[in-house]
C-alpha cells in the first residue's frame, strides 16, 4: 500500500533512525493524525531539505529522545491544517527556536492545543510564538525552562484595549521544577485576571480548567487560599 494512502500513522519504535522515521512520515501526504517517538538527529541538518506540504495533518505528537538535534524535523515541513501539537524531548535534545518559528510562519500556524514537555525553550522564545496562536484553547507546559515569572505576567489579562496573547485560552496546565524563583502571587494574579463571575465584557475567554504544580515545593498558603476562592466560584482548579 502506498504511504500516501495512510491517514493515521503512529511510530513508537524509537530505535529506528531519525532519517528513516522522518522519511516515512514525509511520504504520508494524506495524514490527519500522527504520533512519532524517535531518536534525535546526530547531525544538525535535514538530508532532504526541500519543503514538504502535508495539507490534511491536524494532530501531531512528536517525541525526540536522546542527545542530538530535534530541529531537522521541522526544517522541511509545511502543515497548514495543524491544530493539535505536542512536542516532547528527553536526554538533552537540542531545540532550535529559530527553525521552529520558520516552520510556524511557513505553515501559518494557529493551534487550538499545544503541549510542550521537557523542551529547552526559554520564556522569551515561547512568548514570541504564543502571540500568533489566536485560536489556542489549551496550553500545557511541563518541566520546561519557559516556566517563569515572565510567562505568567504575559498571560495576565489587564484591560479590554490592551495586548492579549492567546485570547481564547480556557485550559492551562503548568508543571514546573526549580520553582523557588517564581512569584506565587504572579500565578494567582494571572489566574484571577482570567476568571470572573460577573457579566462585564472581556477581550479574552474565561478560564475553565487550571492545573498548576511544582515538583519541589507547594504553592504559598495565602496564594492557595486566593485560588481556592476561584474554585468555590466554579473554576476547575488543581493545585499540586
């Protein structure tokens, strides 16, 4: 059967080389749903750098394992229909924000769900990406460098006529580590700014679900009580 007949592809045999896995993926021009668990590249270039369009792909879940490079995967891609993206790395895999942003603009990317796990991505890099995600409803960030005060401050809703990133956000999941430098009040301020029970107009959607946890400490007790009030008012809230 030709690769182009496939609409769903899941490859979890990550002992297969990165080039072989990606070569199969790029041949599946009618994919709608794809999950790849693969080794990172030992080289920092794509063997076939010509742009490949996968016009129907809506969901992509990609994990890069081991030391090496992840960005050759994104170098040839144009995914104009993509709405659901999960990216995870492990074992010191190198991330290239520049190449990922080139992929973003080339695809005119506007996601509805984004999950970032263990990616060596800084908050200023994530905050270059998020303003282009006008349709993003769900954001999950787990054990990645970009979890800091700047991220929570950027998500804080200030006024009707102010700048707003990811205005459609309804679900937020943050799992962080080495969190002693994060101001818990900043977390509470952000959540409270996107949660309300009155009828006053807002330029952003109201949060529906929030999960916040740090693996090395609990959230401050006073801040926790502020957020418990939001839970009592109806916010689906989990505090680790």
